[in-house]
């Protein structure tokens, strides 16, 4: 069996830099690397904007489909042998690829996109396969199946595997070596998960300080919130793209102060459903949707809707391509923009610094966003979601790429914030343990056949 190594460490400790140095040293076409950013979009998405996934009429229909891209990758990777055909069949079955081969890549969910990237990379028959956070964005069944696949690949094929993991509880039990990179760049090596975990201190039940918790709880109430009972109400909502049905005859009511966990398999329509609430989906105005007691299309603008909503999602992460200072990314949440087109005043910047401090990253305020680690970027986007003290928090897989400490910190902030009056939450995650302990309701979406 070939070696399977896990590279672990806190957010910002230098895991990605460690891998980059390794890749430069090896400089081989037999080394394949799937980066965290790949799960948010292909390298050719320069024209990507936040709503493009749902504005499919804006997509050039000469663009190749997922099936086209995978077929091309398969042919370029080598001779069409029975062994490679078996691998292709196994991957297509594992990831249920047939369900989205006819889609354009820009329309894939983050989980579907991760499956595409993994399949394409494994077609290349690498000798060294390096994957950054390969399990995030995947539902529980697919995560377990992927772990089994990696084990079989290392056992039966000549592939060495390196997993770069922010979530150390994602370390497969069969890894043969663990390399831990500390915040001072010290490197420690362990021979097994058992040895590694025996040297780790448990994460406390809460890591948000009592002072910060009290500061959140005593934030002054804003006067701009709607006084409403029904934050969201949907009746008989259906969403179709061509012959593909994403949502069918859906009813959902969310009352003020409720905290919902939204779940479902990859591709079941969770992000599409949230795009209707946020008015990012053009089909939302053709649906029977009431938001903050106001029927959709009754005269409100998209900005009227968004100013009461704090939002973070994989699609939003994909949209931030400009290398602005982190504090300006947070400030864009005050204007509901991707990027920052107005200059905030001192009071606004003070709010931004306050929320950066709540999430433990005040020292990164002036650091260019694209120079931050993926986990640090996610903390910045979380601060952006909270900065305007929203009435409705929509958190679509908000803890992607966070280490165990920062996951606990983010959960503490969510739990504390939602204890305040008139705060409503919708949260999506494929990890049950990521849900805050304040969840009051659950909604499970089934994939349409």
C-alpha cells in the first residue's frame, strides 16, 4: 500500500505554502493538486458573478458541458484500457455523475463541482495526488465513499496521496503519516491518527470570551428591521431549467425568531432555494414568496430585501476575485455589494473592525483578501454577513475550511447572535456537528428525479 499523508494545522499556519514548496521541488506532470479554490469555480470563470449560476440565459451555450469536459480529460489522460474504463465507471457511479453530465460547469453546486474536479484529476493517473479539504461540500454518504475510494487507490494503484485538512476530524483512520504545521511554522510528524490525537488538547466547549459574548448580546437594536411574523413564506414553489426540475411544489414557512437547519444531498436544490429568498434567482419573482410579511413583487427592490439579510455561501466566496483589504470585504456587506463601490465612513469602518475582532482576525484588517488562507477568507466573509446586524442570517455551509478552534468560535458567535430579539437563522451544512445548539426546526430537501 502506498503512503497516505495528512497535512494539518490551524488556519493561516502555512499548509498551502508547504504544499506549494513540495510541488515546486517535485515539478512533475505526475503530481496533481486539487486546491480549495477549485471547489468554488474553474480557472476560466473570469466572467463569473454571484447570480450567474441561476441566470442560465447569460451562459454561452457553446460552452462545453460537464460531460464534454470529462470526456476530453479522459481521452487526454492516456490509452483507453479496460482498467481505465473500470476506474471511470467506478467514479461515475460513486459520484452519481450521470445526474449532471449535461450541466454547464458554472451551474454546479459546490459539492457537484468538487465531484467533477476529483473525477477529472483521477483520470490523469497521477503518481502523487494532493487534495486540499477534499471532503468539504460533500454529503455524508459521499464523504464515506470517497474515503473508501482513496484507500483502494493507495492499496491497488501506484498512487501516493496527500490530504491537506483544516478539519482534523476528517482524517481517515487509514492514513500512514500525519504532518502538523504549527502557527510558528514548526513541523511535527506522527505515524498514525492515534498518535496524533494523543498529543492534541481538546477544544473547549466554548471559545468566545465572556466579554465578546456580552458585547454581542447588548448590541443596540436597529430601527430598520421589519416588524413581522412571517420572515419567509413559500407556497407551491417550483424551479425548472429546461427539462431539469430542481424544486417541485415546495411549501415552507419560517416565522420570526426561528432557527432552521436546511439539509439534503448534493444537488438537491439547497442553494437554489436560498437564492430565491435572497432575490439572486430571476425566477423568484414568478414564485409565490412572501418575505418579511411582504409578497415578492409588491414593489420592493432587491436592495430592500438584501439590507435585512446577512449571507455567506460558496457562490459568494467564488465571487470575490478582487484583492481588496479584508476590511473592505467586510464593509461591502453594509452595501450588499461584491466588491466595494462606495467609501464607508469612520463609523462603518469601526463596525467592520469590531466584527473582525469578534472573529479573532482584527490583525488581518489591512491584509489583501486573496493573500489570506481559505479559512481566513471564510472568517472575513462571516464578519461581512454579521456586520449590518441582519434580521435574517442565511449561512450556506459557513464553516468550510475552518479548523476546529475557528469552527467552535463561529458556532459561538452564531449561537450568541441568535439569542437576541427578532433574529432568524437558516443554516446549511453537511456536517451535523457544525450545527449550533440553537436549531429549532429542520427542513430536508429530496433530490428531484
